[in-house]
């Protein structure tokens, strides 16, 4: 049955020692996966790893928003010309205490990359951390122009989930939805219909509870899918099939 990891970082240095083995295991476990960029170097590295079952997204995370200048946008545009680049991301806003990038700088970088996504008719992969109001304000403006999007590693409230859904976006859950203390996240998940649901690992981060403490790998997305199938009261087969179809629709990938 189909199973897709819609968001991972296989170009991360945590995979440097055994990347080929991890990729082989991942493709044994999955139909396909998407490698997501954090900045220009990781976007280039992700594109270098694409194959017939590996796709990429290119973009600059809000931590690095100060680097989003004209040259950066030109480089992202060039990378996005690769036929296996399926989205712009991950992009967004991050107001967590450890991010010292000024909020106005983040907003400019976010908007410039949203403009690029509109220009290229590509969906967006959105990162949001503790910046719900500002993220919503910007995306309310851009959503009608975009060809789709996903709020990755969702960690917001029910109200925010409903806002995201109102834009026609997908909501993606990572391994943290399986954590015992993630009851608020599961409350929000109850408003997400199956036709708007994606699953991801965010590997090498956020290993699901069943393998918590290990370096996360794309194949671990099965644990999250199994957990959510039980949570929604559907079969694992139905959930894996539907989330794979949703990811294919978002990223315009033919089965």
C-alpha cells in the first residue's frame, strides 16, 4: 500500500555517515518522499539527491531569512527549474526564543519566497512556531494566489487549524502527535478531515513515540500513520492510502 513521507531532511549532516543506507531503507519502506530545504546549501543538497522516487522542495527557513536577497531568490528560481522540485519550502515565521532573526526581517524573507511560489506556480511548505497571528495575516493575503500549501509539523490550536483549512491548505502531522503529553495537538487534529491530512517525519528530528530517542528516519513515518489511523478510527491501509494521495495532489506528483 502507498506510504509517503511528505517532509524530511535527508541532506542533514546527521545522515552524513550512512546516508546511502538510510535512503535505501527509506525507499524500501515508502513509495516516495520529499526532501525539504532550510537554506540555499541544504536546498542544493536536497536537489542533488532527487531520483525517480525522491523529490525536493527549495527554500529558506525563517532562521536564515536575512539571507533572502535578490541573489538568493535567483538561485532558488534556478533550483526550482528541476522537474523534481515540487514546492517552495520550508518558509515561514518562527518567534521561538532561540531565534534571534528580527521579526520584520523574517516577514520580508517570507513574503519574497511566497512571491516566488506564486510566480512559479508551486505550492508552499510552511514553518510556523509561536507566530500564529502574523503567519495567518500574511497567508490570508497570499492564499488566493498560491497553488496550494501545507502547514508542516502542525503544532497550533484548533482555531489555527481551522484557519489553515480555510485557505485550502493541508495540515501535516509529525511524530510529536504521538507523544503522551501532546493532548492539545491531538485536540486540534480532530478538526482535520482526511482529505486535508498529510504525515511526515521531519527526519532526523521528532522520532515518533515508538522509536523516541533514536535519530528519526523517513521510514518511521509508518509509526505516525498507524497512530493517526487508530486516532481517527480508520484502518491503517485507508489512512496511508489517503495521505499518499493527498501528498500527490499537493505536490502535483503522478502515481
